[in-house]
């Protein structure tokens, strides 16, 4: 499912998610957050992957998550040149999934 919407930050500093997104979330769900300047990307992760993501940020076991970071870097580079289109995002996601399937 792909969706686009504008959300707001509440007075308490929390992101106000639309009901259709909230209905897909469970208490305890964890997300990897990548932020650079005015870009924020959230990626749902399995609980076992959270430790790997944190270690990858610290430079430990970077291979485990390098593809994710490469995609984030490419999004950043593309956005500096020209805003990223939805088609480009979908193509990157498709490419990532195909590469991930080859590794398993």
C-alpha cells in the first residue's frame, strides 16, 4: 500500500498519524528512523533487527544493513538534485526487495 498525506506535529512534539496508518500499528512496533536535514524516513523493523541497525550506525556489522543505508543515501542525493518522484521511490523499493531475495 502506498499513501501520501501531510501530517502535523502535536503540541507534545508527537507526529499525528492518520487513522488508516495507526490501525496498522501495534504497541511495541519498532521503526528505524533515518533523518537528514528536512528528510525523515521510517522503516518498520523486526525486533531482532533493531540491534543490528543500531550497531550498523556505530560502524559494527555495517554489512547487515548497508543496502538500507545506501538507499537512504541515494534518496538524499536525488532529492538535492531534484525532488524524488513516487515512481523513483517505488523503483528503489523494488530493487531493494529483488536484491534482498537474492541474498536469502
